[in-house]
């Protein structure tokens, strides 16, 4: 009897549909996904320029210029179209819209990828929105940045790879490789898409004709995408207002494309970076529960992703290996290349967005596998109840992430960058020089080169060359300044000689221009520079939010002018008194600059008080300090100085109000608690004094002052 042929085994794993594939469900779930994502992004979008790279990218897009490495040619070309849209808004807002648009498109493609594997519309809806409302991705959808475009192109290339596996139509894989090339012109991390595509071809080589025509098609498609990099030398030769690195030669072109992003590769620990990445990875999709004032994640959704990876590995779902390869190679390369300082950890989190997107796919397949187990285990009404509960949970996941993350990412009232830059420029005298740091220059470029605001001011980055041999991030800008304003550097030997350190070269530059009767201002004080070194060469006089360099001493007139300037600035600076209510982090440096300046003005007023006893400058100092605390209630130095003055004036009710507010903000601040102890002793409230001393000794059992109080008075 002839043997029957055995049927080929069907590939098992998360590729077969859980329910019957139907098109009608997509008419509900996919549009709902788009509408909800669009509503989230457009109602939380920043109305103007944001801090960080946003001002630089907006300036580059507006003029078809070149921002920092890798030059972002694709972003600039698409951004030029968005920046010049006739929406009635400023260019920065139009480019924020661009980020939101590509954020929505990313969510759409993620939905399609998930549906491709699960054939389950409600899982596609839930998990794509969970990614849409995850904190890192959402934060990039509301400001001008390159990462939503980058994530969209990564997702789209992966989707075309999935479709090619299903259809085996080579047009689809050519499209995937073309998009990989395009993505690489937007961010260096997208070069990792190429080995992912090649690994897929290796896994699925059976049945594929790897002839010359096939490889030639892939190569041409990929390099056709990379051709966008030709934008860099073409635009560099046109010398736009922002021409970072001037990549007009092959050497400069290679440096621009492949140079790493400054301090993010230098000073930090890889282990710290790994720990931060792991925490960030869990937090993207987790719910939280509060405990003793802290929020702790409940990583149920994240665990579904781990389950999805496990099921993909133990079954014959070979596409899981491709996605795992992409996820791991991203994690490995980012962790290997990037060693950010603790201050930079928040910034590098955006590099992981493509990896988090792939993990969202595994969350979906893990959920699908778990639901299938429930479907096969329970029967009758119990099965109906269980599946209904699962669907409710799937609806609640994105709803919870929306509710939890919206306050953190909502930038709809965020004017801090623009107002900060505007007040700095407006405080400078006509045709003056403004020395800035990297926090400020990007916003100032936008205000001057796009909005044509105070173009008479010459911004100079404090990062001037200290010797003739070392290269530095701002070298191209220094060369441009020397070319456009040679008089600023005439006979200083800056860039032609060796200086002791950064302070030495700054002092040389400032003294030269002061002697040439040019006004010189600083947008900052201190930071990474030792400003005490300048006292023998010139004085720094607060003039509102800037510090004017002068060869004369500080006078009462300067104090009066600074107070008038600050009254105007604080009146015009939107939301400056509600900063901490909005729970923002990125603009902390703006608030820190304001409160430092106001506090310093107060100290200068106190120094002048003895010389001008009839001017009542103590009250002027109190005004500055109270304004500083209105801007930043957590300003411990301002609290200490203000309460000391009020204590001397026996204004005990005000002292108590400020100190108790400070204790609410930081209940473990021993200095505040000691000041409260002194106050309670003075006003005779021994009960509160006893409680406060006990609190100090819980925090610091060996605190000598608290022990003295306890022994002397209790």
C-alpha cells in the first residue's frame, strides 16, 4: 500500500490570526487610533520654540541650513516645507506640528505591524496607543525634534519587511531598503536598520533568488535613500545662516555625518546608563502605585512584552528573531557608544524609541498568546466574562497612560525658551556683544535668524579656543565669527596662541572689546566657569537678566536700573510664577538662572545699604528675594537670606510662612528645620520647637546644634 505524503507542518507561533481577519473592524479601530493620538499631541503641543535643539533645528529648517551632526538633511528638507506653511503661526510651531504629524504616522504604522501579527484590532488599538502615550515618545511629538520622523521611518521599513515576507513581492523589500537609507539621513542610529534587513534575508533565504539583479536592486534602493546626504555639501557651499561644521569638503562631510554628539559620549558610566535605560524601558508602559510619597511601577504590560519575546523564541516564529535582533543591536550600540553624564541621561532616552516600538509589538503578541490561552482554557459564560474583562483592561491601558503622562508632557503653555531668549536679548544695549553658553545659543539663533529679533546683538559662545591644536564643538562658529566680525578678535591672538584655560581666553576677549568701547554682556554667571577669576580684569553688573561687563564698580544706579528691568521682565515672562506647578524639568536651567540673578541683586543691595542709609535698600533686597521665591519656592539660598533679614526686623509671621513652606517642599532640609527651631524658641512655642528638634535628630542623630537645643531647652 503506497504511503501517504505527509503534509508540511504549519509554522506555529504568533503569526496566525486569533480571530478571523476582517476589514470592517479596521474602519473603527484604526481611525479611532489616529483621532486619539492626534488629539493628545495637538492639545499638548508647545506653542513656540522649545529649549534644547529645537531652536537650532527650526533655524536650520527655515533657511535650509545645517544643524549639528549628522546634519539631519532629511529633517531639514521636510522641515522647510512645514516651517513655511501658511498656518498663521510662527515657524517653530509649524515644526512642532511636523513632529506631531510623524508621531501620528508612527502610531499608524505600529498599529499595522501589530495587526499584521495578531489579526486582532482591539490589541492593535490598545498597544499602539499605549506607545503613543508613553512618556518619551509623547514628549517628542509636541516639540521640534528629529525623533518622531526617525521612529516613523524605522517602523515603516520594518513594516515593509513584514509585508515582503507575506507577499514575497520584491518591490516591498526594495521599498524597505530605500526607507532604511532615508532613515540613515535623519539619524545615525538608523544605520542599524541595514544589518536587521540583511539578517532577515539570512533567516528567510529559502525560496529567495539571490541573484545579481536582486542584490543590485537592494543596493541601489539603499543608496538612493542615502543620496539625501548630498544636501550637506550643496547647502554648505551656499553658506546659509546656520552652517554647522561647513561640510563643503569630504573631510568635513565625514566629520559632520559620523561625529558623536559631544558630551553624551564622554564622561558618564555605562553601568549607570544601562540602569537608566532599564528603568526607562519599564516605565514606558507601566502603571504606577503610590507608596510613602513615591510612585512605583506595576510592570504588567512590560511583562507581557517579555512573554511575547519568550513565545517568539520557543516557537518557530522566525520574524520574532528579526525583531529581537533589531532590539538588541540598538540597545548594545547605544550603550556601547554613549556614556552620558548624569545630566545627559534624560536626553539619550530618545535614542531607544525604535527599540521601544519593537518591544510594543512583543507586548501585543504576548497579550495575544495569553488571550488565546484564556480562550482555550475557559468555556461558556466564564469564557465570555474573562474575555470581556481582558478587553476592558486593553481599553484601560492607553487611558491610564494618557492620564498619568499628560501632565508631564503637556507643553501647551510652555513659553519658557522664547521668553527667556527674548528677555536676554532685550536687556542688552544696542549693538552689543552677548556671551552665551550652549543652553542659550540655539534659542537666540532662532529669534535672530528666523524671527529677526534684535539682530543688532552679536552672540558669542563662551566656548572659545584655548589653544591652536585641539578641535572643539563650536570651532566652526568661532571661524564664522572671525570672518564676519574680525574686529572682535583683532590683536587678541585667540585661536592663534595658547591660553592657560577657558577663563583666560574669555577675559582676553572681554577686555579687548571693553577697551574698544564695545558693550559686552553675559547671559549667564558661573556654571562651568570660575567667574571669580574676572574680578581683577572687569566687574559684572546685573542689568536685569543679563550681566554687563564694566571697568567701573557697581553703583546704586545699577541697582535701580536692574530692579526696573526685572519688574518689566517678570511682568512679561509668561507662566514664570507657575513653573513648578507645571512639573517641567527641561527648563529648570531657565528658572535657576532667574532665581540666581534675583538673589544676587538682593545681596548687592545689602552690600550698598551701609553706603546709602537713606535709601532703605534692605527693602529693595527683600523685594528681590521675594520675587526669587515666587519664581522658585525651592530656592534654599533665597529662603535663608530672606528669613534672616525678616528675623532681624522681627517680622516673625513672615519668617514662619516662608520657613514652613520650605519645609513642605523639602522636609529633610536640616538647615530649614534649625531655622524653624530658632523661630519657635523666639516666639515661645516650645511644643513645635520640641517636635522640630525630634525631626532633626531622626534625620541627623548626631547634629550638634539640635542636641544643644535638646539639652538646653527641653
